[in-house]
C-alpha cells in the first residue's frame, strides 16, 4: 500500500475527509487460495470476501466462486460479516476462491457531535469487546509512554485520537515482508515497520488504552488517489480502523486519511483474527502455498 | 469383631450429618441403620467386598491419565426423603430453564445486557463464549439437553448450588450401575424402601435427543460421539450408547458433506441427525476451533447452522458454566422466569470487582478460591489448607487475571455414614442430579450421583482425588402417584438398533445357520 | 454397522485365532526341539521365526528367544501376548456392540496374561487354547448372527487359513518329518480325527492332505476357506447370477478350488512355496475386505490455513 500525505498537527480527524462529490463505482476482483505440492484430499473453508452494504457504500453485485466446484452456504457471522462456507471433497492440486464485487461508495460525514472523556463510560459496556487490550493490539511500552503524555494533554477523546494516529503513523513505516499474519502490534512497533494490518492493530491498541472503543476494519483500497475510469489496477487487501466518538468514525492510519470513496469495507471485528479473508483446513501430505491478488477497476 | 463396632465412634460431626441429628437417628435412615446393625461388621464387609469385585469384573471404571481405575461404590446408601427431593427437583428444573433462556439470549438478542442484568463484559470475555454459534437456532430451542447441577447441603441441611454443568456433565453411568449393584448387595434393605428407579434415564435421554432432531426428520438417527477409549468417561459413553441402542461413534466415523453429517458404515454413508457429543467444544470442529484436533469432525458447526444436524449439548454452553455467571444465576431466574430461586447459591465474591477483590485478598487464608472456568475441583485453592507459598502464588495469579477467579467461604459439606477401614464413619458428600430437557419439560433423574470424599476431612469430592460414590435413594412419596417418567418399561421409542444396523442379517441366516 | 466396529470385530477374530494358533505352533515346535536329539536348534528356531513372519531379529536364536518373541513379549508383534492385547484393545473400542459376556471373557483373558507368562510353556499354551475356546464358545452362544458376527467369523477364518498354512510349512521344513507330522496333527487337535479317518497312521502325505483338504475337519485349510467364503456371501446378502462381485470372495474361492483340484503331490512337493502363496492370498483378501467395508479414506490430518 503506498502512502501519501503526512499527518499534520492537532485538530479533528474529519479534516482528512477526502470524499468526492459524485459517487464512485469500484469493481474488486479478489483471487486467493492455496496450491498444494502433493495435492490435497479435502478442504473446509470460510471466505470473508463479500463487501457489506453500509451507510457509506452500497454493494451492487457480488459473487464468490470456488474451484474446484464446492458445496457452499452463506451466512452472517457474529460481527455481521457475510461468510461463504464451502467444502471440497475431491482430490485437488489447488484451491481458488475468486470474489468479485461492484460497490458504489456513498460516503457521508459523521454529523454527531464528538464526546468528552466522561461520556465514554456510558458506552464502555456496550462496546466492551472493542476495548479489550489483548496481545494483538497492546501497545509497546515506548508507545505506551508517549500515549500517556498525549492523554494528559488531550482535552477530548477526538483530540487524543488524532494525536495517536500521528504517533503510530510516524513510527510505523509501510514495509511489506517485515511482519507476518501473526505479528502483534508491539512486535511491529519494535521493528518500526509493518503492513496495514500492523498499523491498524497498533492504532487500535493506542485508542483502547485511553478507553476509546475501536474496531478493526478489513476491506480494499483503490491505490491511486485519482482513479481513472475503466483502468484495472493491482490492489491489495487493506485494513483500517473505526473508533467511537459520539458515533463510529473511520480512519485509515496507514495512509493517514479518513476512509472515503476509494475504500471498500468487507468486515469489522476486534482485530484481524475476526475477519480473515480465507480461513480453513485442508488435508495434504505435503507443503502448501498461499496466493493472493486483488484487482480494482473504477467503473464510474 | 463384634457387631457393636459398626457405628461406634461415629461423630460427633461438625456440620450437617444426614443420618444423625446430633445423636438422634433421622427417620429416613432408620431401616438402613437397623439392617446394618443386624448384619454386623463381618457380614457388611463381606458384602462390600463382593460389591467391589463385581464392579471390577464389569469394568466399571474411570480413566486417570490413560489408566483405568475402579470407581469405588460405598455400601451405605444415601437416602433423600421425598419432600427434600421436591426442592431439588423444582430447583434444578428452574435453574435449567433459566440457563436455557440465558444462553438463547446471549447468542441471540442480548436483552439481558440491555436490561442491565448481567454486564456484557462478564459474558463476552468468557473463554467459553463462542461467537461462532451466534445466530444458530437449535431445532426445538434446546441447548442444554443434558445438565448436571452440583449441589451440597449446608450446615442447616439446605441444598445449595455449587456449580452448573451445561457442557458435557459426566457421572450418570455410575448412577445407573450403582443401583443394580446395590440391590444385589443389600436385597433385604432394598426391599424395605420405596426407592424411585433410575434405569429409565436412557429412555428419557433418547426421547429428548430424538425430540431435538432437525425439523422434517421423522425418524432421526441419534449417535453418541466419544473422543475414544482413552477418555476418562469412555465407560459411560459405551453404557449410554448401549442402553439407548444407538451407535457410539468417534470423530473419524463421521463425515460432513454438503452441510449434512453421515457415518461410515459397511453399507456406505448413513445420515446422522442428532449427535450427543462427549467432546469439548474446542475439539469438536477443527474447521472452527483447533485445526489439529483429530477427535472432531470438520464442518460440524456449519452443518448445525444449515439445520441438518443437532449437536447436543449445543456448542457454546460453557458460558453458562462460568463461575462468574454462576453468581448471577439467581438474578437470571428472577429475570427470565419471574420466580424466586428455589435453590440458593453459595455466597460468592467476584474478584473482577475491585472492592470485593480487596476483601478477598485480605482474607485469602480463610476462603476457597476457584478458577471460573474450571470444573470438578480443578485449580481450587482452599485457603485454610494452603501454605504461605501457595497463597502467594495465588495472589499473583489473581492480580494477573482477576476475572478468572471467584471466592467462596469454606463450607462444611454434609456428611453421610461411609464404610472405611475403622468402621462406618461420617464422610463428606455432594450431589450431582442430572436433568434432561426435551423442549417441553425438564426431567430430573431422581437420584443423581453422590460423590463421597473417602479421606477423612477431605472437602473436595472428586473421583480423581480418591473419591468414591454412593447409591442415592430418593424415596417415593406414598401419597402421590408415580411420575410417568419414572416408568421403567414403555413400548414407545424402543431401542433404535433393531431398526437400523442389525436388520440385514436374518434373511440369510437360515441358509447355513446349522454350520455355525 | 459402523465400518470401524466391523473392522474391530474382524480383527478381534483374527487376533484371537492368531493367539490360539501361535500357541499351537509353539507347542509343537518346542516339543520337537525336545524330542529330536539330532535337531539343529538355532537353524530350526530361525526357520520358525521366518515362517511366523518375525523380521529384523539379530543374534543367536534358541528356544528362549522363540518363547520371548512369539509368546511372552507384548512388544513383539508376532507374540501371543501382543495378539491378546490387540484383541482386547479392539474389544474395548467396540465395547458397546459386544455382549457383556464376550467383553468380560476377552478382558479376563487379557487380565490373566501376566500370570500366564509365569507358567511353564506347555501350561501357558494350554491356557491360551482354553481361553480362546471359551471366547469363541461365548461368541457362538451369545452373538446375534448379524454383520458383526460375520466379520468376526471372517477374520477368524482368514487367520486360520493363514496360520494353518504356516503350521504346514513348519512341518514340511522339519528335519525329521516322522516326528513333525504327528505333533502337527496333535497341535491342531486333529490327531484322533486323522487316525480315525485314515484307519491308522498312514504318513506325511495323508497328514498333509487331511490338514489341507478335509472338508469335515474345521481347522483344515479348505474348511476355513469355506467358512470365510460363507461369511462373505452372507455379508454380500444379494444373490448373483454368475461369478463373484466381491474381490475377497473371488480370491478365497480361487485359492480353495486350486487346492482342491490340483494333484496333491504337486502341492506337497512344494509345500513351503504353496503355503506362502496361500498366505499372500489371505493378505490380499483381508485388504479387499478392508477396501470394501472399512473405507480407509478417513483419518485426514488437517492443517490450518489463513490468508491475508
């Protein structure tokens, strides 16, 4: 994910609002799966690759195709994510899942007033799951110390959030390959680099540490700031956060922007573990390799 | 040895003794006491011995660390009067209904949270709250098909609830094997009492499991799913399968295809509709939980979601067993049923609460500390019996994760006379009644498992801590008609076996039956 | 019936028969070792090990090694102790389908193993024969004649063919067949029946004929093959107008007719080779039964995978 822009000083998060006036339509084609060196006998999986219709986006079309042909069922999980569960019972050398969706973005600004520190207590039970500081998100001690200073100087949760975004964004360089799926926020902090998942986890930890409910969002992002209509470009799965400040507000800490019409939301949860695009088990005597590719096309 | 030795030196007892009220014999034990006195020491010991060897030959065992050990059955029965049992019966039913409502709520609308009865955090941070089953509606609304509610009798002899077991409660097999063993060992004593039977348990269980079948299945295939021969309760799994007349399967016998579950038979795949599983949630479906689990069946949870199979007990029930939730159960009974609890809890401190924690930490050496997700005495620290080091260690653990602990006062469990080396002596007991929910009603097996702590003064009654069991005699109330669910023989819902597995043979048997 | 249970019953049948027959074979061999002063103990013990399929043993072999490897040692796969343990393990896993009587008889036998091992060898062998006879008797008297029974009988019969073949090999290989054949007949409990059938001790050829081909004597190879075929056809449970659809039945039927229709001299002359062939047939039939009824496609080892 390329980075653009710098986080600037203080202020409300909404100043990064980058919405464009006319609705953009994006087509995302997400291909992923496994190849098996010695073939697989059977496989049971769940794909979380279908975008959600929210107040900020409308899903016009979506389909998930699996090869070899599999029996599948669709359901909504605890977090509201659309899940495609499927199983393959015949021997196969590769498992491929292709999720294609067309999404129209209808971003809108949050028009609820930000809250004060004292107001957070009223929602701490309702959003208790998004306040848990587990090992995935717990801030590194260095970050923790900086956050304590920030907390002392922030008059409102909103002010603290902006400061926290800056701390995380400035420290964590976007650099693929340094971290893995299982890397924790503190480990990424130690490395000083990571991918969007690590940046999101670190940001969640920073927010939750101050008692601000914060949740993980997975989805896609069109990589170009000015997407060209009709041009298909290589994209990636992306992750950002939502935090509660009177209402849920989004922020993409990797790119230091408020998610806009180039962001496509697929799943929300406490962390990456609640929204993996493809998760499952397979039976193979040999090694397996994962492949992923995302193509994004602006249609309108 | 003379006969006088049997009850000599019995008591005095600190807590509530179920046979003697001080030195007065309680009426329900009059006949047992008289019969034992009449038979005398030598006769009783001889009968106890034959009881023990009968158990060994039949292989009535439980497993400890992969080894099969006999589960000793004491020769002195425990007797519960009809009116005392009424409290247990109504109290357990009430509790199971409330826990059912609670589970349906926390995996559904969550009204208990919005109404402020239980903090969301208490439920959502429980390691046994499995979000994967949120939204799965069991076919007849039942999640707690089988439960075991652990009770004790306090100093006044009142039954109190110690813990709820809504996951895979075990022990009912001993209730079923203890009865015939005792009637063989003490036929004359047995004949003197009107004891409510227990053998009908399997039939009621099978009926409840069949009632839980997916909708549209008129003749469901029920199986018992075991982790295998090395499981500590394997004996029970075989007994339940055998007495219900259903297949005992292992995970490898089952396969999920297209959201349906089948078992591998010599005639190919046969559909399975209801799985009475004796495997913990986390091992049940490697797709959803531990991928490396070889005990489970991949795809099972999604087959249940598709409505093609019923898993009994439901996945995720562990949240109701959580000892922190336990502290809210009286509130849950009031909230869901609008009733006052019949059975009281034992007073309990929640260590997640800072004030309560402080009080407990001050008095650590006088309280009993229990991990919230342990069962069967696992991880329990008894303050007065613990060393300095153990208490310090405990303090560190509590500080690290206060949510994981509760504290209770040391309760002197009731005692029942028990045959030990010195003669018949008071020993501590608890009681696990078993309840079966068929969706229309909750049936409580009259009896339940009485576990007895054989070492003197031992307060944890558990088979892995040198415990034994007692046959629990619930006396019938002569003034009321027999409970229809007590009926031992009933034609409806006969064993399934005749139908499914064994049908193929007879037609060919006659051909060369003579050679066999 | 569950494939796993069917497989257990098949193997309970096989292991019990193996324990029984191994006891019989050892009884003969140890007696021959004692009675034949001219015998080369090491060579004949080595030969026995190889006939019994014990591989990888290095070092000197004498009657004590034989006793250890084929009778006492639970860790030696060819031993009586390991066969009894395996039968009991199988019964434990199939316990809910067995009658209490059968389970108890197998369990009691297993529990008696430690004390049986301290007996004099002939006494131990007699104990094994008695115990297996008891289990078979209880099975015969209490098991319903359903699929489970057929798998149990099938396993027992296939094992009996296999073991009688081994017994015949050891007799044929013995240096002094004058001693070997009568003892072999005794081991099978066939001595009296043989004497009556042939009106006096006729010789090696007749003894071999009796143990191979006699249709009335239940431990003969042909009898056991017929028994196995009958069990298979009962399992098949649907008549076929011609031929045999079942691979195991085809294999066993062909082996039996070959024995019955070939000139006896041909077989006797090449006894060890013929018997080895028979053993291979048993193995192939066992595999065919497994492939058809026990569906080994299970036991997947699962690996978890997540994608970003």
